[in-house]
C-alpha cells in the first residue's frame, strides 16, 4: 500500500518561508539631539521582511561602562544587557516605561549613555548591526 494514500494529509504540499535576514530596530525616544533630566519612557521601531518576535534595549553608562539591570534598578550588568520591551501586535513599535530607569540614571548625573535597540524576528534571527 502506498504510504501517501494511507495518510492523505502527509501528501499535501507544504509551503514555508526561509528567512535568514536580520531585522532592524531603532530608537525614537529619547531624542539624541538634546540632554534630558528625566526618562520615563523609551520608544522605538522594529522592522522585518516577514514578522517580528521581540524587541529589547540595552543602555550603558559611560561613567562605569556597565549596563542597566532592571532587577535591581542599577547600572551593574555587563554590556550589552538586553531588556525586553513591550511591542504592538505587529511588532513594528516598541516601548519601555519604568520609573526605576529614571531613578537609576540619577545615580550617575551629568553622564553620557549609549542606548541600543535590538529586534528578533519570528524565525529567530537577531539584529546584528547597531
């Protein structure tokens, strides 16, 4: 007996997408052209040719070269320390709003910070260029 005839579902053609292209994410807020003294919200965008899975950010204090650690609201983690953000259903925008970030920033006043955003698409490809 033909195995395909015994299980007709296995004989049906299957369509899938092969995705090896990394997605991209960017930062909209804070605006990089001016200093800030409070930061209660981070916002950005994410894009992929197919679909998004997740977005995250990493913020590094250049005073001690450590990254923000949300579990204890400090800059004590090795960099990059990716913090998961919330995304819209399509995954095209992301945000992070936690007052503890602004409080942690106060520990190093008058300091420069580096903020990176990263996207991961539904195929599991992480962003590799920043």
